[in-house]
C-alpha cells in the first residue's frame, strides 16, 4: 500500500512538493483554504487589466521549475537567468539608487567608519536576540544604529530591538550594504565573510557567480487565468486529491480539515500555509499590521527611466514599502502602452494612506512618472511582522502541533520572524520536505 501525505496549502511550494511526491510513488491530498491554487502568485482584475498582487516573481531552481512544468505546462512561465533574476533598486537619503537593492552608503558621512567596522569585525557566529543585534553582528555598531535600524523601524513600525534577527531577511533584504566602489568591493568580497555582508555596487556586473542556478519565473496573463484548471487537470491525471475552500483548523494541537482529524489517515503532513493563518485564537496578543496594494497608471511607458523591477523605499519619510515596475520584468509583453506601477504599503490596521499620498511619493522617487489614474484594492491583507513577540507565539503554536501528532509534520510556509518570506525559501523548504519524506 502506498504511503499517503497531506499537504495543507496549494501554494506553489505545496504544489512543487506534491509533484515530487507523486513522482516518488506517494498518494497525495492537497487541502487549500482559498478558492485558487498558487497562493499570492496570482493576478487580480483591476481597471488597468490583470495585475499581480505586488511583485511575485517566483525564484526557483531547475528541479523546482521541472516539477512546476509537469503541473502547468512548458509555456506557463517566462524565465529570467543570470543578473536578470533580480534587478532591484532602493530609495534613501532623498535619492533613488538603481545599482542595487541594498542600502547605498557611497558618499554617506559615515561610509568610511562603517566600512572600517565591517572589515575589523570578526563576524563570529553567536546568538543574537533581536534585529538590532543581528545588524550589529554583521555590520558593526554605526551601521546597525544609523542605517539598518531606521529602515527596519520604518517598515515594521517597531523598534529594532523588538524585532527578531530574521527581520533582516524579510520583505527588505538587509543582509548586505553597499559601502565602497566596485574595484574595492570586488577585492573585499574575495573573503567569504565579507562577501556575506558587503554588497556589489553594480548589480549588472557581479564580482562572481550570483544566485547559483536559481532562475526567476514570471507568469503571463493567459497562464495566470488557467492556474486552477491546469492544477485540477494534473491532479486528476495523477490521482491527487485537490480540495479548495477547505475549513482547515487546529484544535488543541490537532489538525482538522472539515472537522476531520488528519492524523490517522496520513504518514506525514506538509504545512505550506503561513503558520499564522492556522493559529486563529492562538495568536491573541500577536503584533499585527496590514498590507495595502495600490496601482498607478502612467502616461506612456517609463522604460529606461526605471531600470529595475522594483524600488525598496528605505527612506523613513516614505509610507510606501515597495514600488513595483511591471514593465521592468514583463519584457515579453509588447502590447502594453502604459506603465502600471504597484505600490505595497505596510501600515497599522485600518490606517491605509490615501492614494494621493502614495502618488506623491511615486513622483518623488521616480520624477519621470506621469500618473494619470489610480486604483486601490478594497481589502488589505493581515501581516504578522517579524517581532520577537510573534516569534515566541508562533514557536509555541508550532510545538503544540508537533507534540500533538505522532507523524512527521513539516512547516514550510512563510514566517516573517524567521526570515522565511521569499519564494525561494518557501518553495525550497517544501521541496526539501518532500525529499525527506521520500528518503531522497
């Protein structure tokens, strides 16, 4: 009799795990709380046509792509490789830097002090309890307090001392800083320790191999509309149970779907859902914010004036969290006549900024943009920020689930407090779980 595995969440990570397990001869059932597969990797109807829910390029390896292709077909994704995988920018110090997504300190009054502290630091592994401690471990005291902490506090609306160490790799990737010109950076990055904390000041001319074999997968409008049908067809052909609109809850640590306890039916469970989405009443007292998404249509395509996929708005004076340029990475779509920006804003519950406020910020960060129309999604998304309070609550909730089951439980969904946020994290963890279950 073939072993059975339950997967909670039909996210891309959950589907990749299912595809691997099917190949290894397992019976698989997938349970999804929402109406569609793919999680946030979907598009939504707006007055400006189908648009993404922010920027959700999939970062994946060759095997992940192979498994997705089995589900969605070979033509579902455009593929970017090499330096084109992730072309980011940042805005800080009243300037937009298109050469890197990492904070750029070239010309900053503390540049040399920070560079000296980074070089002199042993960066020895040791336990840190907060994001401020992690920043100081990586960069030294000056950069931690003057550069990294204000960026984190602007995004998450909490002191850096109250954020978890994983906050440096959540939403904004703050693991590195641009602290010197390219020739000097290339010299220093030959040292693995310094390579881990010093950013390349010219992302289009890396000092060595970047991203490994990782690629960026971009979904087209037609494929986005067919995700559900493609997944259902694949599931039927491979005897995979795929249920949408499921009532998935945890009662006293036990996982139930539609009132049914899963433990006796399965040999293992992969939870690819964000853990907080299962916690319900267990996360009373957790820190919570909201994410609102805005769309802005410009008069004409902005093209070379926005040579990046997105701008991380580090500047504490900006309410925006990230400005996404669809033209930047949808290079195969030649039918567009206008640029459409998406802007993501993390804010307190029920306190989303006015569209006019965000429009003003766009023209400040990208002066060439001539906005002619705007649209805001009616519903904001709950966000559980990477605070130490949330880390403690979610760790306790996860342990309760593990202690309540006799079968292996794998947690592969987003957890901001641990820095598990980007698609290559969640897809990779889900696939690793499938390999471990199958003994690979």
